[in-house]
C-alpha cells in the first residue's frame, strides 16, 4: 500500500476503484487501510477491490410504481459489469414518483440531480449506470452525471404495455385525462370510472404514450447516452433485460476509454435530441429539461433553437398523444428511435459520439428506415406534417417566450383571438371552474396565473386546465389555455405553457384581467395581450406581491435559486460557469 501517493491533493481522485475519493481522517494511509477492512465486510475479495467500481444509481422505491422492476434491471446491469471485469455496487438515491410527490415531482428534480451528483462524486466509483425513467428522474440523473463528470450510461425503466378496457387500448396518462373529462361531462358513471381506473396501469414501467418519460428516454437515446433501441422497449419485454446487461458491459469500456458525458452530450448531440423531439411530437417538458442538462455543461440552448429546428424537422412519429393510435410498444415493434433517427439521418450530426463507443452514423449504418408494413414511423419524404410538433411563441404576453405543442392541439384554434377568463391561482380555478356564472365560452382564452416555478411553487403540470362542466356538456373539448405552468406530456389541447417571465416573477401574465383580448398566432409565433401600455402600467402599479411559499429548508433554497423556464428551472448555482 503506497500511502505517499495519497498525500498529493488531486492524485487520490485519479485512483481507480475503492481507493478513489478517500474519506478524510487526516491520515491517508489509515483511510486506505480502513476502507479495505470495511470493503471486506461486504464479502468482497482482495481481487474484487482491484477492479474498477461501477456505481448503479438506483431509484427503485415503493413510492414509485413506474420503477417497480428496477431491482431486476440492476441485476442485469451487474451481470454485464462482472462479465467485463468491473465491480458493480448499487446505491440508492431519492426517487421521484410523478403521482406521489407534493407539491410536484418537478419541485424535487434539482434535489435528485444534487443527490445524484454528490453521491457519484462523494463515493468511490469510476463510472455510473443511471437507473431512472419516471418523468423527472432521468433529466435529474443526467444533470447530476453531467456535473459529476465520470463516465455514465442511462438505463431507463421503459414504458408500460397498453391497458385494455372494452374495445379500447388505454394509454396512461392520456386516457386518465380523457376519462376524467368524460366523467365530468356526465358520460361516465362512478362504476365505469373505477373500471377504467383499474385498467390504466397494467404493468410496471413508465407512461406508455409519448409523454415526458418516453420523450426524455427517446432524447437520451438520441443524444447518445443510452444504447440504441432501449427507449421504446416495454418495461416487461425481456429485450430490456438484455440491453441492461449490455449497458453493464458498455460502462466498463467507457471507463477504459475515459468517455465522459461531456464528450457525448455536446451542443450537436442536443441538436440531434431536439430533432427527435420534434419528429416524434414529444413532450413540452423537454423544452425545460434539455436546457437544464445543457446548463450543467456550459451549453446554451435558447428557445429560438427549438423553434428553428421545429421548422425544419418533419414530424414522423405517429404516437399518442400527438398521434391518434399508437403507444411506445408499437414504436418498439416498428424499430424504435433508431428507425426514427435513420429517417432523420440527413438532418442529424452523424459525427456525435455515443455510449456504444461509435458515432451516430456508425450506429445507424446497422439500421433500416421505416418499413411499409407499419404506420407508426412515417418516412421523411411523406411525413405526418412538414414541421415539428412544438412551437415557441413570443409577444407582449410572453416576452421571454412560451411553448405550445401544436401536434396535440386543435388546428382551428392555432390562430385565435378571444376574451380572457382569468384564474389568479390553481385554488381560484378549482373554486370557480364550474361556477355557472363563469363568463366562459368556446371562444374564451383561459388564463392561469401564479403557477410557474416560483408562483405555485414547483412548476406544476396544471397548464391543461379542466374545462367548465357547462362547456363539456355543450360538447366543447378544447379552448385556448395560457399559463406559466407546465403540462404533462400525456396531455393534449391548444395549451400555451411556460409563459416567461412567470406571473410571480413580474411577467405580464400577472396583469391580465377578465375580458382582455388575447391573440394566439402560431403561424407568426406570437402571443399578445391586446391592452395598451398605459393601462398595463396602471395595473402594474397596483399589483400585490404575493408572500413567498417557504421561509426555510429546501423550499427556501428552491424559491430563491430556481431559474425561469427558458433556462431550464435549474438552480443558478448548479450551472457550469466557466
Ligand atoms: Fe411515472 Fe408517468 S407517472 S412516467
């Protein structure tokens, strides 16, 4: 044992395996001795301790049903690591079950990213396999791994298989929302509602439409941080086990070649991911998560980049909720994201490195384009639409931008001027949405204030506001909705989200009043409040400042440091600054 090497600051960090990052007792030699003794306590041999350590960041939790099978996935990863001479050691981080966190899972995304980063850096490991999947977990893990800077590979939980109810194939949570709307409209009784509830989640895994979890998995694959094909394979398909095992083998090779996240997740890799986002009609939440991951690497992803790429990317993914019929399992059967990327190949940066150790072009050389026997993935020449699924709008109501998922919107409403019906908060909306006197018609523009990162707090998925019963009963299923909230990637409608700055940060959204005329003009990328500057100045002068939601703890840290949506809602102090 050469303890003299350990006294030089920095050199110990370069050591492999269990000697990496020694606990500080003021005597490095003792630290080596004691750690070796404790390692034997695991039942490991001296030979095991010479191997590179692969940490497996585990987000299994009994409060996260989407991750119910991640312990089995971890075993597969471990097999792959052992096969290639590494020592796999699984460690827990916090988990973020989308439906099990208050106020929102998004509120905790940065906390998981900090947990992941610090546990990677603080514990002895040479590389890490990130096991995540449910909405915020994967972006949080990528943020943490990008900051930690050691080789990393993602293995996601994978999507659920489709649910069955009568003659329908159900997709969560698009059909959660659709079913609830029918119940509110009086078309479903309590018994039928409960039957659907019992059919929506037929297996472990993440939501099986192209919601946020599936979108982020697809983009992670597209940016090269996950093995090709893995994003769409259902959670319960044995191919996921094989790919997890292969990921265990790959991480050992990434360590040997010192391929760190920053060598894979470059600006070009993000552009590839955004192409895929637009091509599959993916979740608006990606427009928040990608800039957050990029910020950890010192890469700027302005909203204008999303819009530029959207305008030049054909939409070819026929997957719900943007598509009418298909789920992630159908995408997998059609070849998955590799086939989507093959169709987009002329538009992609082929020289980007991936976790296969090869470039995008090399990976795609083994892939065929969309096959004629299926209509899940359209061809580039005959796309579903000539442009991508997401659009960025700006204007007097959203000076720093807002996002709308046009692929899941009502095309008749994409150019629309109507009178505002304003809700000052989520609570206000809950209390008044079914008020018979609410001045709401199919022409209205619903406005929800104080629902952004600071205002709600935690940036809830509240942007897909429920429609009033009286409109539902009249057959109305969509109106233009505008807010500083997010929405679930599984939701649909003509819904403008992430309005920035948010109302609680002084954005003009706070100044809207009932009856103000609002214009949404997607063709010209505009969102405008048709009220004079003088009137807005008068309203601003009488605007009340709302008290902060927290005065201590993580909540206070969040409120004081969270960035606005266009910057990814990361904490400013976590972004790479050099
Ligand atoms: Fe976990 Fe949808 S609730 S992915």
